């Protein structure tokens, strides 16, 4: 079975390597970007099924990056990683067009399940992480 292609985006190289290690047993990580421009270039050229984007990329000049990605690449499923583990943060990220939100403190347990759920959903704003404990809903 073909592995889904994933692009990762995080401002920290250490975190990019960690995210890659978490996902690679099940997914093919085709690019890692440390800024918004590299992320958009990678998504455009590689056309992955999924992008995992840390909010640190958004805060580097473009808070609407997630919305731009989902508008420009409608088939792309997007998971946003963030600092906060609360419903307000989740709703905001979903309003940007993301398929899911994973708090950084839950990334080890929740990222792969969130990625699987995002790729299985066909409609926009499928949120695989709904509860505060990081478990898929």
C-alpha cells in the first residue's frame, strides 16, 4: 500500500526531525520546511496529501497561512500544531480551514492518529482531536 506523502513545517530543525521520526513508519515525509515560503513551494511542487504545520510558521509574518494553503490547495489536508490545549485554539485553527489541531504537548501520542483521521476525512475542517487528553475523538 502506498504511503501518504507529508510535508512538515516548523521553525525549529530539531522539531522537524522529531516530527519526521514520529510519522515515517506510516507516512512518507517528502519535505521539511522551516519557513512559510519553503512550505508553499514544497506543497506546490510535491503536491502532498497532508501538511503538518506548526503555528510558529504562521507567526513569522503571515497569520493566514493555513487559510491560504487550504484555499490554494483544496485537496491538501492540514494539521496545525500549537501551544494551547483548549477549545478556543482548536476552533480558531479549524476556522482557518485546517483538518485538525494537535497541541504540542500531545504530539507524540496524537500526531499519527490525527494524520490518519485527516486523510480519511473528505470534507473540510475534520477535527480528529476533540478532547483535551490528546486522544482521537
